[in-house]
C-alpha cells in the first residue's frame, strides 16, 4: 500500500497557507534565516513536537506579513515564526 503523502510534493511548512494539512517528513534547518544555529533550531522544534510522521495543520496566520503562524501538531497548538517553520518539511 502506498502512502498518499509520498506522492504529495514536499515543501517547507513556512510556505503553507491557512488550512494546509500534511505530515512532517523531516527537519532541515539549513538556510532558514533563523538567529539560532541549525542544531539549536532542530532541537527546539523537536521539543515542541515537530517530529517525523506527526500530522500538522496551519490554523491561523498573523496579520502583519502572515507571521507568526499557529499550527496544530497532532493534538497541540503551537505558534511559530515562518522562518523557523521553513525548517519543517511537510507533504
């Protein structure tokens, strides 16, 4: 049986718009523009629940520049800056 998420294009969560739903494929912190180091950013995202296989949904976008975004990761809701969400690859 083929997972339908394998056929969806992979993209950074930071590019997703309100209403997007998908599954986290992996983290890729390089070139996000974050003030944190790649290792620090990946560690923080994992601590927040951004782990491979978790279901995500973009619930809300900030008014100014659509930043930050509110994201449901499995059963919790988290606000994250778009530049940090660029490290979360979803499909």
